[in-house]
């Protein structure tokens, strides 16, 4: 059986912090996925998973505790644990720039892989302890923010007793992800003392890997990637998203395309008898000599359909944004009712 691991990088936004948003506003946007149409973040995602009988994995970043204090991490972790989903460790070292206490001062860096081995170990141990202090079971799996890990990251994880890493993403190879593995092999295998569980995906054109991410893959591509993993006898199919990814880029409205894609992925996993749902806690180890799981070949028509679909989604959002902006402007004038009627027809 192939284990479908549907994971979410669950993180507050350092960018929103830099823009001056306080802890509450950052939490509502980044974790709750709150917009004017409702909440489309972690709780919405768990609701959808549970409707299909699935369990998710939430890679939670505890580093904002160094800026906002630990209570905000408690508020992220505890509802996830209470509902029976899995919490694992995530790190965005960008937060060190703003931290009240930097455990590796004066060093800062965008990625965990920017630090030497002994400092990586110190940061991972600190983040793990904050996560456990927030109510999570001791994590057994790790994913680097921005997929920015290297072989030293895996060595640090192994020395701290982590069993799994999921930082290897072929789309980020050479762009922050510096783990020395073959990007053409999506199989689970041991590397530097831990078991590497790569992000799944397929080739969307020659020499271009498309990761199994909700905002990156169409429903068709995700189903094909899932089918390829199951047909290849892969231990896992690893798809990922973010706690805020079901929102539009400006986080003002839901991203209906991403919501539909998540619903389709959940249906596909639930309906496939070759696939089970779960996380890392019970993921089997690979055999001593695992055979490679090669990436599915590109399909030009499939790639073209996704390109058109995403372009249409972006246009629809921009049209709605402009329409709403005009409505707000005109509603303050005596022409508001007339303009509102015209915009309603155009909607």
C-alpha cells in the first residue's frame, strides 16, 4: 500500500510581521486563513480531511515564539493535536532577524542550511522543545522552511533522534535545497542517518519537476501523480500545502481553485484502494536496498490545461479585485446605487 501524506507547512508570516501586523492579525491570516468570506486555514483544512476520513500532517514552525512568545504556538498546536492530526517540526530561520533572543547570535540566515552543523543542531533542538512545550508529541519528522536544508541538516536531525526528513523537493534543488540526492528518484530512502521522504510530483516538461502542491498542480496532475506513485509501488505519496494556501495571494478572498483542488485530492485518496491515509508516526522504513521510484514523464496537453486553468484563475481574481475596488470608491458617492447595479450585472 502507498501512504498518502497530505501535509501543511503551518507558519506565521515574517513578511506580515515586517509590515507591522500584530500577533493576532498574523495568526488570523496565516493560521486561521481568515478573510471576508470566512476562515479557510487550518480548521477548514481539518474539516475537509475529516469529511473524507483522512488525517493530515501539520509541520508547525515554532520560531515565531522568539518574537511573539510561546502562547501563540500553543494556540496553533493544541487544536491540531486535539483533533487527532499529526504535528511535526518545521523551521523558518528568517525569524532570527527579529528575535528577542537569538540562540546562535549574531548569526542569522534565510534557511536552516545557511548555518553550520552545530548551530543547526542547536536551532532544531530549541524549536523541538518549543513545539513539545506547546503540547505536541515529540516530533519524529522535520521539514525545512523554503526546503532550505542540506546534508548537515540531516546529520543534525539524526543526532537529535529524528527518524524522518521531508525537506527534499526536486523543484527547489539548487535553489536552497542542497540535500545531495537524485531529484529523479521520488523513493523513500535513508540518507545521512535519517529516512528521507521526498515531496512527490511529476515532470511537466523536459527538465522541469512539478511538485505535488495544491497551488502548483491541477486536479488532473495531482491524480496522475498519485496514480503513478501507487502503480510504482511507492511507500508514500507526499503532497503539501500551507496553512494559508487556500486564500488568494493578497489573502483577501478564498482561492476557490485551490479549495477545489484540495477537495479533489481528498476524494482521490479516499477512493483509491491502493492508498492509505496517514503521517509519519507509522510510516514503514524502506528496505535496505530500495528500488528507485522514477518521476512520471511530462504530458504536454496536461501541462497546457493546467497553465490555462491557472491563468483563468488569476484573471478571475484580478477582475474581482478591480470590481470591488471600484464598488468601494463609487459607493461613497451618489452614483453608488447605479454603479452597484452595473457591477452586479458584470459579476
